[in-house]
C-alpha cells in the first residue's frame, strides 16, 4: 500500500524507457496510503539522494544496468503525507516536486555518454 502522486514531465521523454515514462501517476510505497501499485501506477520509494537531496527511485530496477539516474520527470502531490515524508528525510520543511530517478543505461551506453 502507498500514496499515489502525479508525474510531471516536459514534452519529451529522457528516461530511456523508465518506469515513469508512460504513466501519469506513480505509487510511493514507503509513504502510508490506501493505494496499491500496478502496471499503470508503478511502485517507487522516496529515498535520500546525494548531497542532502531526496529522490524517487523505482522499487524494481533492471539488473546489469547503470542507474538509476534522473530521467527528466518529477513527482509531487498536494497531500501533506508526501511533504511530511520528505521533511523527515531532509530534516527541514519542504514543498514542491521531487526528481524521479528511473533512467537506466547499459554500461556501454553509459561509458559512451560519459566521455
């Protein structure tokens, strides 16, 4: 069970086929809520990111791939449970959308794109 949140994106998909690429909603399973993830609402977790940030990562990650990375999409909701969960991780008040890290690349593509 979890909390459904909206996916916000620019006009193009940079997730390389990530879990948020074709959905309008994701289900954050580590925030209490009445919803279950499914094919149209994939499961994500809210986690601490690098340098004191918070990110959303998919619960199911492909094997032998580099990632997850930011794919250009953000997740957010006006539900106060979301902001409270972010604040608990950050240690201070928060309001806004969170980066969705659901882009995975093959190691070959990662090496090529990192040059």
